[in-house]
C-alpha cells in the first residue's frame, strides 16, 4: 500500500479524509505542520504523497511544503494542496508554489481525489484510471 501523509488541522476534515482513503492507502495524519515536520525528520516515514491543508495554525501548508522541498530526502514527494478557498487563479498559484495538484474542500467526490492522488503517485508511469 502506498503511504500518504495527511496534514489537516480540522478534526472533522481529517477524520473524513482518513475514512475515505484508509482502504486504499496507508494513512498517517497530523493536525499541524510542526508535528508533520517532526515526524518526517525523526522517523523512517517516507510518504509517497502529501495531502496538505493550506490553512494551518502556525506554519501554514505553503510554508510546510517549502520546508519539505528544501530537504533533499523529501523534495521529490508529490504534494496536493487542500483548500476551501476556491478562488480564481488559485490553481496556478498553488502550482507555482510547488504543489503538484489541487483539491477543493469540502471533498464531495472521493473518486476525483483518488484519481488525482493515483495520477501523481504513478506519474512517470501510466496514470491508473
Ligand atoms: Mn485548516
């Protein structure tokens, strides 16, 4: 099973994401960037994909990704931005910030989320549809 790290401060959203994904992925979840960084730096967890909420207390998802991208060991992990702010221009903004994908909350179509995740996890190979 592919490993996915979910960083989401809202408990309901975090639990919903875990419930949606736990049959298909090995999920580790954190409520803030600090614990995510501590986990990534101190353990052998090397996720295949990151699902990062943008609006997090303290270090936000954009700064968290920046920290991850500056680590040689973690720089190549694909990252999906999770955000409720569905504003025009956001997708290109998040891509320019280093995110590989973008999903708007609330997630109503879990198959769409999984499609984005599968594409990014297997990019370089064939996307599984
Ligand atoms: Mn949040």
